[in-house]
């Protein structure tokens, strides 16, 4: 299916989500631009009304924008966001929503200046992010790409296992993952690769360092590739040497929590119920206080996007969402364990798209 088809379909869905009284949108966040029109440049603005869309970008992206967003009206401007007003004015829009997280005060000032004085007050309004909401439910094209990215992640993990040995540095292990990703055509990694060994495994976000892997102890690998614009995300914790009984028992509890989280996933369920399913297992094991983050997040064009799978989230899961389930236990100064899968929410449950084994691997 061509770029134009799915872009057009997504813009129509967005137009349908626009409410009366807010009949125009400004989109500047690069992943949103890619989602809505295929444009992958680092600077641009998409002006939308219910019936029309126009892309504004600067001279660097003239040819790229034509190639990536064929058929979409294009305007080359030195200040793309500031010029977007022209479309809304020609369509007699009454109110324009923008996402305050992605538009600078400078851009809003410039936009205001471009409006006739009668519209300067109240026309531009920070509003709920309709695009982010739309992006939470993946379409068929996106699910295919997320599956491909996740499958590559699983292959890279299997290859990296051969590099995990006492005395190797964390960075060497990360390099194996990253080189393999690039060789397989990935644009890059979806975030800084986490390789956290020994006591460092107790750091939930321990980026790979020059630390040498110990003779015995856990090694946590949390990494993702960026393939055709889509992120993968998975974590496995392996053990060098034979785990002692306390390490084994923490691993078993985290695995039980992770499986309970995955088992709780189904369209219609509140996100907080999934968090609770995982968290309650660790609470019962008296490890609840060491699970210091939320259970998961959406994955797509960005590594962290909606929905949040956390204790207070009452939003309901919907079929087509792609989320992570990643409980962890971190014992400061001792060790940590995290296990993370990416799953596709379906009507009846969850389909794990990172099916690499979760049995404890001893190396
Ligand atoms: Zn992760
Ligand atoms: Zn994650």
C-alpha cells in the first residue's frame, strides 16, 4: 500500500476527530508529521483543516518533501510554522489547536503576527493531542513494521548472547547489538542501549559503560532498533555463572509478574489493571517496593508513547495498541532483574511480538 493511501486515511481519521469550534490543527512534532504525511525531515509544519492539509518546510527539504509526501500541497518557507496560518485563513477556520509540548513560544508569537488582528486573540489554543491519541492504535502498515522491528531485536539478542562473557565490557556487548542492527538495515537504535551488569543491574536505566562483566551475576540488556521509522523494545536479564538462590528467586518473581502482566492484557481492560496484575505478584513476594517504575508504555514511531501502563491510568486498552510489559526489581548495591516484551493488544488478549525465551539463561 502506497504512502499516499495510509497518510490520507490517517488525515481523514484526524479530521473526523476534530470537534466543532476547533476546526484547524497545527502539527510540528516530526513523528506526527511522518505519521500524517510520510515526511521525515527534522523541521516542518502541517496545517490542517477538516478538508485540507498543507505541508510547510524549509529549503533543505524541498526535494525530500516532494518525494515523501507526493500529492500533498507544499510550501517552502524560511519559518515553516509561522507561515502555516495562510491555509487556515483561506479556509475561514475559527480556532486552531496546537500541542504545547511541541511548539515553541517563538513560533506561536510568529503565527499570531501572521494573523489579522481580529483573530490574534483566541484563535490559537493549546489543546489535547489528537494526533497522539490516534497514533495509539496502530494500523496494519504500522503493525507490520513493528513486528519486523521486534523480530530483528529478537535476532540481535540471540547473536549478542555469544558476546556475553566475564571480562567483556558492557559497551562491547552493546556494540554487537548496534552493529548487527545497522547491518540489518536499521536507521539506528530507538534509545541508548542498556547493558547493566553485576551491581549495575540494579540501575533501571544503566547505559552500557566500560565496566567489565563479572564472573558471576546478572546482565540486563534493554535495547531497541529503529527500523523503517518504527521502534522495537525488549529486555532480557541473563546470568553469568550459576545464580544463587536469592537471585534465582527474584528472577522467578519478576518472570511471574511479567507473565501476569501479559495475561491481563486485553482490549477493554483499564491500563491500571495490567499494572496491578504485574505489581501484585511482586508485592506478594515482598518485592513491591523495589519495583520502582510503571509496568509499560506504548511503542510506535517513538519509543515512549501512549498509552501509559501505570497505577493510576484508567484509560482502556484497545485492539491495535502496541505496548510493553516490563516489570523489574532493583536491589540497590546487589542486583536487578527486568524482563520486557512488546505485545500487540487484541480483542481477546495479547500477542507477544518479542517471543525470545524468558527462561533464565545461564552463561
Ligand atoms: Zn526497554
Ligand atoms: Zn520499554
